[in-house]
């Protein structure tokens, strides 16, 4: 914040200097016109001519004052607008720096945890002669952690590609109902009874869009619901077609989202709280990707409060 304070000190100094020089200019202008009026009166052949010349000079003096006032007002307005714009730019940069710091802290932890886990599984397999059942269990756990790492890398790469307009969304007709059922099944299998997703899916809901991107959208919503819910938790997902709209909703019984934060949660890197004290995992990219993917499919997304607790993410897509 120090550069911003220095900038505003400079702005205040310039403003005070301008006011002082404007005051001196007005005073000098008054003195000049007073001398000119005295000279006109002395040189005038009669009183009528002197009065006419005096009125003319007084009008010019009045116009000059208005000119100085007008130019000074424009200068102050431009200076104020420049100060406001600079403040907003500094604030935006500081906020981005804070979000990037949080992202680096979170992604370091997110990568370190599964890597340490995979290393431990491999070292155990290397050093101990385990029976087949135990060995297979360790291998499956290592694969799950590697899949988690792969998901983190995919999210980071996709977020960067979309943010720089480099991702080309493909279009194809596919059965969204079948895709949702498959993703829910995969989600439940990977959680090993820690969390469970229950689905209410209308049959035969077809959609035209990027199947891979929409799969990532659904999985991110499920993982976000799991992340902010107590374990074990039940997550509800519904899919239906209504009023010529495809409606998708994911609800949880977690901690919920404060109303003041609902407008920010879809920003890149944004996470509620501070990374140094936050206990939940995440990189701040999941909901950003959800919003970007929904926007590119002409969809809308909203966050509602669940009852008695938790959140509901609702999405609507037009029927192609």
C-alpha cells in the first residue's frame, strides 16, 4: 500500500500548489485590471467615455475570472478522476496479488499431500513383503492420489487456457442424463463411503455442448459440495427439463456461503477466508471453471441457501 499512499501525498501536494497559484493568478489579474482602469480614466476625454471604458474592462475582468474558475474546475475534476482510477487500479492489483498468494499456498499444499501419500505407498511396497490384498489396496490408493493430482493439473491448465481465450469448446449432441449418472457413480466409487451423492435424474435429457467440459463442471460442483460439508455427507444432484430449460442443481448440508461472498466465489483464485488459516482444501479454480463453462454454454448459475443449512448451486441451460 506504500506506493498508493505516496501517490495520494503527491496528488494532495499538486492540488494545494494549484490552489495557491490560482489564488496568485487571480490577485495578479485584479491588480493588472485595476491599473488599466486607472489609466483609462486618466486618459478619457470625458466622464461618459471613462465610464464606458471602465465597464468594458470590468466585464473583461469578470470573464477572465470565470475562465480561470472554469479551467481550474476542469483540472480538479480530471485530477480527481485520475486519483479514483489509480486507486481502483491499485486495489485491483493488490487483490490479485493476494489471490495469487493464496493460490500458491493452496496449490503447494494440494500437490504436496498426494505426492507424499504416493511416496509413502511406494516406499511401503518397496520395503515390505505384503500379501496380495494389502498390496492391491496400496496400489489403488496410490492411483486415487495420482488421479487427484491429475485433476488438479487439468483444472489449472484449463483455467489458464480459458482465461486466455485459448480453449475451443467442442459441440456435440449427447445424453446428459447418462453422463450425470456415470459421473455420480464415479464420484461415489472414489469416495469409499466417506461421502455419497444421491441423484434424481430425468431420463432422456439431451444436450448439445462440450461433453468433457460439462463433465468437469459437474465433478467440480460435487467436489465443492463435499469439501464444505461434514464427513460423511450426503450430496443431492438433480437433473430435469422444464420450461424449455435444462435444470441442474447440486445441494449440500455444509457450512453454507455468506450472502456477501456469493458474488465473489466464481472469481479466479478466490476462496473465502485466508489461506494461512483455512482448513478446507482447494485452489480457488473449481467454481471459476464452473462459471466459465456455464457461460460458454449460454447457461446461468445461481447460489441459494439450503434448508436447514448448506448451499444449492442451480444451473439452467437452453434446450438446443
